[in-house]
């Protein structure tokens, strides 16, 4: 099953925007999603501090700063990498 991960932090307005798009797409596409608070993980801070929010699809970085709904849907409809 495909999975979307949103990496962000509290108080981030771009994260709020990304969350709204991801929630809608995940619901409509029947895809699971999770949200990680980068402040809970120093490794996420080190890796993504300048890019939040970051969107992963199946554990691979898909986008950052903004989530394009059509691009996300296209990524979810493509065969998973390695399949």
C-alpha cells in the first residue's frame, strides 16, 4: 500500500497548507498518510530544516515547501519504485 509522509513542525503555515492537500488526496485515493514533527527527531532537523514541509511518497522525497495536488496524485498512480 502506498504511504504519504508529511514532515513539518508546529506553527508552520506551509505545513498547514500541505496537510490540507495531503489529507484530501489521501482520503480520495485511499492512501495512508502520517505526519512527523521534525522537532522530535534531530536527524530530520539536520536533513530537512530548510525545506519544510517535506512530502515523502513511500519513504522517498517527493516535494518540499508546497504540495501540488496533481503532482501528488500522479506520483501515487505510478507503480512503486522497485516494483
